[in-house]
């Protein structure tokens, strides 16, 4: 074995001179031959590690192994590191053709297809396909919440839940609707929003059978049947079915008028009142009496008929004269 050189910082690629030919041959092999040779390569590295009292791999000159990405790390498991750097995934799932670097990862993945769940909770008996899933679940029994938000101190049992929560503080909205461009913090909110465009109505009222695009719309509708009015004004005690109606009512007490006319500057406490007011400036008259319209159309028809009659009489007289 060559004398170890200095550990590389960025210019060198991981290598061990003694196994140069074995490593290069393995990386260049097909997936099947790589599986056969992997145990032999492992033995070679194990022998080298035993010779190294510190059990640390040191990097050498980049010319020794040109096929590996450069790194500045030291490893006691060089074989595993070389596989990661090579990008090879020789273990392929026969069901979905997804590939993996390690047989253990393939075995774990195959449980998705087989439905095997070997990890069972001793508290409630619930089973999981992965050990990490069981560990996460067990926190629901122990109450352990190791992930804490640095902004507000809220704790979570899972790191994924913490990341989701942090979008409240950061305002990050990575999920964008391709139809209208509206962005959302969570994928499920985007999926529900997209039903507005597709007109898909998956939420059905069990009382009357009416369908809705969003769960919130169904919940608001169900209050018609239950008579539930959960929003109560603390000033006058009036109750409301919808939060939006409750907030609008509160402006009566606070005097808040957030809607302003851009033409004359007049303020209103409701958006609907502002829209009605703006018709003064635009001259829009969208409401028409159907009865008056019918009378005017009838009179117009009579006048037209009389005019045609007079025209026929004058034509007859002219011809006779």
C-alpha cells in the first residue's frame, strides 16, 4: 500500500492505491457483475481498514481514480462512499423498475407492493412497513415532540410537520396553480383549489345530496340543516353561521369602513355597499322591472302596427287616385 498523502480539500478524488484496479473495474461493470463482485470488493476494503490503525480513509491524487467525484471527506467505509459517488443503482424493483444503490433499500421499497408491515406498535398493535414509521407513530403514545419551532415554540412529533408549520412564519407558498397562478403553502390546499377549475365536486351533503368543490363549502352548507351558528358577537350577542358574516357585522360596532370609492373617496363597511355605490359613477343599471319592460314592448308593437296600417292606406289611396 502506498504511503498515505494529505487528505484532499477539493482537488482530489477518493482512492486507495492498493485497490485501484478492483474499484475501477467494479464501477465500469454491469449491474449484475457488480453484485457478484461487491462481496470481494468489501473483503478487500476490510483488509485495508484492518491495516489502517486509525480506520480512516485518506484521499490521494485525482489522477489515480478519474471516474469519481471529488470530495474532501474521510471515511471508514470507503466502499459505501464509492458507490454513492459512482451513482450506480444496480438493485432494481421488478414491479415498478425503480432502482436502488443497496439491497436493503430495495427490500424496504418492495413492501410498498407486497403490503408487508413487519414493524408493530406494542401499545395499539398498528403495523408499519418501515421502522422509521413505527418510531414516528410511537411518539403519539409517549407524547414526545422533539421538533420545536424557533419562532413560536410550537412542538411537533415529526420533522415534516415542523417544516409545514414554518411556512406560516416564512410565508413560503411553493405550490402554485397552473390555471390562475394562485399559490398555496400546502399541497392539499392546492389540490382542493384546483377543483374550482375542474368543477369536480367530491364533497356531498348527506342531508340533501348537494355537492361541493371544497370541504369548507360543505361544512358551511351543513349549518343550514343543523341550524348551528357558532360565531357570536360579544357586543350584542347576535350569532352567525359563517365567520365572514360575523366579521362583517363587527364593523357596525367598531365603525370600521375598509372599502373606499376611488371616484369620490366615500367609505363603506361592506364590499357590496361599495359596489352598489359605484353605479352612481358608472351609470350602470343592472336591475330591470320585467313588468314595465313587457308593457313598453307591447306599446311599441302596437305603434309599429298602426304605422304599417297608415302606410297601407296611403298607398291604396295613391293607387286609386
